[in-house]
C-alpha cells in the first residue's frame, strides 16, 4: 500500500489502539478492502473495514477541471472530519454509480463499523479520500502562492504611492497654518501606510494580515479581507492627490472601469469602521467629504473647545466626530463619567441638579467606543485642569467588558486621576451597599470575569438607580 495513503488513514481516521492489516484485499489492483483491528496486550479484534482506491491516478488533473460529481464531492467533503451516510449522498443528488465512481477515483472512501463479534455490520459511512485530500492540499498551496503574489503587488502599489507623497512639494506656510490639524492627521495616515507595508513584507499569510489590522477573523471572510486591502490602497491613492474626495471616487479612481465606483459599496460601513479603528480617526478628517458615516457624540455637562465651542452645564448636548477631530476639548468639571448607553446620559440629565451638584461631565459612547469617543476622552483628560476622577460604567456583558478594557488602556497614562469602575449589585438599596459597587480596575476585572462565567449578565438600564446611588460612588 502507498505509504502516503497509509499515513493519511492513520492520521485522520484511526484512533489510538487501532491498526491496519498488512495485506489488503484488492480488486484488479484498484479497490482495496482493508480491515482495522483493535489491538492490545490481550486481544486482537476486527472493528472496521475501509474500502478505497489503492492505485494513484497518474493523470495530472487540473484544479479547474472537475466533473459535476467531483465538484459535488468537494462541496460535501470539505474536511476530513465530515461523515456522510449512503442516504446522505443520495439525498445530495448522487446516484449509486456516482458513489462507486468517486470511490474508484479516490475522492471518497467507505468505512464499515462492526459489532463486537467483528462480523455483523453496525454502520457505514463515507469520508474524504486520499486523492481528494491531495488535490485540496495542492489547492491550498496554490492559493498561498497566489496570496504571496498579491501581497507583493500590494506592497509595490503602496510603496509607489508613499514614495510619490514623499517626493511631492511641501504645503505652503499659509495653507499649513490654516490646516495644521488636517496635515497632522494626514501624516498619521501615511505613518499607518508605512507600518502596513512593513507588516505585509513580513506576513506569512492572510491570517497574519488580519491580525496586523486587528480584525475579528470570524467576521472577515478571505474575500472580504482581500477587498479591504484593495480599499486601503485605493484610499492611499486618492489621499495622495486630493485633499477632498467623494466615497464613489475611491473605487472609481482605483479600478478605472465601469462599476469601479461601486466595488466597495457592499462593505461600506464595515470598511469605514475598520479603517477608523486602524487609524484612530475617521476618514472625514483627511478628506472624505460625502457619503461617509458621521458618528454623533452625546454628552452632558460643561464643555469648551478651541475655536469658541461652549456647552453649558446641566444640559444634554450632541456633536459629531468630525467636530471632535477638528478641535481640542476641555472641561472645568471635576468628574468625567464614561457610560456605555445613551439612556444613562439622559437619565442623569433628568435628575434635578445632579450634574451641577456632582460637578460632572457625562460621555455616552452609545454601545461602541469609536475614534471620536477616544479623541474626546483624550482631550478632556489632557486639557482639563480641574478634573479629579473618572467613573466608567458599562453593561455587564462581553461587549461591556471589551469597552471597559479599551477605556482602561486610554486611562493608563493618567495615573494621577482617581478611576472607578462600576458593577451594580442587583439587591443593593443602601448607601453602604452602593459604595461596594465602585471598584478599582483589579477587583473590577476579577468580579466581571466571575459574573460572566456564571452567566450573570445585565444592562445598565436594569440597575439605573438615582442621585443617591451615583453620589455614593463618587464619595468612595
């Protein structure tokens, strides 16, 4: 028997303690019936029989020239872990003659399991054959080679754009003075491109690229990831030549074909969100002028900004991420609240005099910590001279824990501030119990992990409380 075939069967289909017989039964040198024995110091018992192709097909089959039934086998047996019964295969549209043909070609193999007597058939199943396994492995190698060629093309395209930008004349002093923040963000964008080129040069596959871009692999298919990298290149190309551009221009200029302007539309929202995550700011601030996604930023309390922005204490306010990235904010408040849900912001505003009595500024991140929220928080922490403490309050669930961790990373460089993390106790109704709901990061992290492990999730709105509860947290 072919050593590779034997290794394949042992690796994927035989458990520990099972052995193949040495001399398989053949039919015209093509099909073999191979018994499987359970072997120990005391027994040697037949437990199964494998039927499959023995001789290798010498014909060099193209990966793009499969017959209909072979395509069906590839669809059904996408991994060695797939099991199909005879009924399953016939329900999929395969005839008995098709099944026999796939057995002869090595695309599938049949395993019969026996009862303890070693003779009575217990059940039978079909699994991926060695020939199909070889073809899929070859396909994987070819895809990796193709991916490497793609990576080299991406590096070349980005390097060409980056070199052109470096050789371009500097912005005049007059324009630079008026658009200093835009220039700063554009420089940050080109630093991202430079780092991305380095990551691409050292990548060993698409998973590495996804990791370098901090993507959730489960949410990003191979095809979507490829298109996103094209999107990054397309944005770099247009930012290198234009200071203001439309969404449709990104694809149109990159592909220069009919329909090119719509190529990125299907993933518009996720691409813009991912790019904002990679850059730390939205594309609006470096020139995307229309059809982008402008994120509202909700807050309550006193806030000022360079350029004459003034938001008075005691009211609910809203601005946009574009405004946040166009100015620097600061507050005269002593307390900054960072809460996950907008409902908490409106509830605190509705509580008579709470904002003024507690001298609080409350930021609602509306379920997701975006670039605008990060910039808002960084501004307030950096430029507010009266700020004394920060209170972070999120839902008790996986998403809330992720947000809390992200906020904690933003606060690490501001150790002079007192920081509290809120975990409400459902039965709490007294001041002493309320104070036990405010944690330092270490105890908060332990308690949050414990609650999530026990399935004790909860939303902020369920334990909203009122002024007494909130003031108790501040007094700890």
